[in-house]
């Protein structure tokens, strides 16, 4: 919990003691939401720099998930042939 208070206090530019005295749990929720959105925008910008055709960040899939997707596509191609 103390790490969260320190992180939120730094984000808002206040001392942790001020956050403890004046803050609310909504501050933690909004700070987390803000960071999540910033990360999304950064990933989106990075993906545009790497491949100009992408509008969204590349999803983080495991190798197993990707193999299942490839197998599903291949099985559909075999049915349609």
C-alpha cells in the first residue's frame, strides 16, 4: 500500500503525507486509469512507427494462443477447399 501511495503522490506532485491526509481512494483509481491510458497511447504510437498500417497496438499473445489461432484458420481453409 505504501508503494501505491508514493507512486500516486509522485504522479500528482504532492508529498505522501499530503495525499494520506487529503487524498481518497478515487485518486488511486484515477491515477491507475491515467497510466493505463498513457501506456496504451505509447504502444499505439510505437506500433505506428514500426508499421504504418497498424492503428492499434500489437496484442500480447502467447505462442500457444497464436498456434491455436493458426490452426483454427487452417482448419477453416480445409473445410472451404
